[in-house]
């Protein structure tokens, strides 16, 4: 099932809203979810929560951004944070938990594992929340 159809089935948007968003996507480009957010059809947070469910990745709850310890913040330099739009949530012995726009981006996960020298656990979050 396609993403838009799944959103209609879940009751997040109507089929009419999906059709308008797909038309907008053809004209302006971009991702379906981005177009739905720009249209005001769904909030960025609800989109991220839904994508987490569909993609089988954990959703970074807003409270997780408020309870970040200094060791997690120190684990990632600002350049990486800005370059990849990531945010450290928690550090464990051999794992760093990161909020990301796309925690299924294998190439990015591999790069971060290499550069940071630790295992990465990705959580989906809206770009606005990460920023």
C-alpha cells in the first residue's frame, strides 16, 4: 500500500486531500508528506509519528528532546548535527540514540557509525523538532 493510501486508511487525511497533494507534488515537486504539511492537512509531528509506525522505526517523542544529558550532546559535533539534521537524544556505552529525518538512511547510518565510532539507533522526528 502506498503512503498516501495508508494515510487515508488511517483517517489522517481524506482522499480529496490526497488528490490535491498529489497534484501539488506534480506541479511543485517535493515529497508527499512535505506537501501535506505545507497545505496544512497534517502537522509535521503527526506525519513523523505516522511515518515511524509505517517504517517500523521509533518516533522521538518531544519530551526526549528536553531530557538530554550532556554526554549525549558532547558525542556529536555541531558540524555533523547541522550537516545531517540530527540531534543526539541519549548515549549508552556502545550506542548513540539520534533523532533524524530518515532513520532508514543506511548510507547516513554507516557514515555516522564510522565517524562517531559507535553504534547508532535512529529515531524519526520532524525536521522542525530536530532544528
